């Protein structure tokens, strides 16, 4: 009968097991970090006011119905527009004086300068950045991507209310939109137009 002791793991094998454990841990951490990136990015954009992808404010309509207009105070709202790609984009008015709590509508003109359909997305930014929290939009073309046919001209309303809780030291808000052409969808839309689809 063989009485040899059971074999002990070699030092190399135990190092390999530790390395596998570390690699599994790194994989789990990286996977978790990937999930955390989206809310971290959204919070970063909200804090800094850059590249803010606008979501529909589902409570804005109810807020506008139940808010008292503060007629003792006037806020100047300036409107700015920039475009990248095949777009001409501008507000019909450059500035308005509004009362906090007042429902306001402004219109932006958008022109596709190309002969083929293009798709774009408007990204808003606010100055001062703190005003973004108090600028409540009920309707805005920035809530979704917009597709315009070749040489099409459209008018887009922005309906908003400035929250009366806006800090008293803020007397001017600048709402600036940058309209970007959305890559990928432009070519497919253009090809579909050429084929008559």
C-alpha cells in the first residue's frame, strides 16, 4: 500500500490562483464602473452645464399651471444659436424680459441647407449655470432628434417658465443651443431619398 503524502500545490500554482482571483476582481470592478459611467456622466454634465442631453420635464406642465407669476421682478432671457453641419439655425428674437412664473414661447428657425434629408440634435446650455435648475421647459425641439428634408425650413417653439425661486442675484439668463448633425443617420436618409424610399 502506497503511503505517500498527498501532493502539495507548488508555489507556482498558488501564485496562479491568486492571479486568477485578482483578474476576476478587476473584471467585476470594471464591469461595475461601466454601469456607473452613465449616471456619473449625466451628473457631471448637470453640474458643469456642458453637453447636457435634455430630457422632457414631465412635471413642468403641472408646475406652470400652479405657479404664481412674480410681477415684481423681471428677468432678461437672451437666446443664442449655433450650428454644426448642414444647418442654419437662429432664434426669431434675441432677448425677452419675463416675469418669473410667466409662461413664455419663443420660436427658432431651422434650415437644412443640403438637398438631402439630415438629422440633428440640439444641445442646450445656460449661463449662469445655476439658472439651468430654474428654467423649466414644457415644449422644446431639444427633447428629440429632428429630421429635415432637403432644403426644408421649419419653425420650432420653445415653451418655458422661469421658476420664481431663481436666486435674486440672477437677473439675466442666456439660453444657448448648439445644433449638431447626427452622424450615421444622415447618410442612410440620403440614400433612401435617392432610391425614392
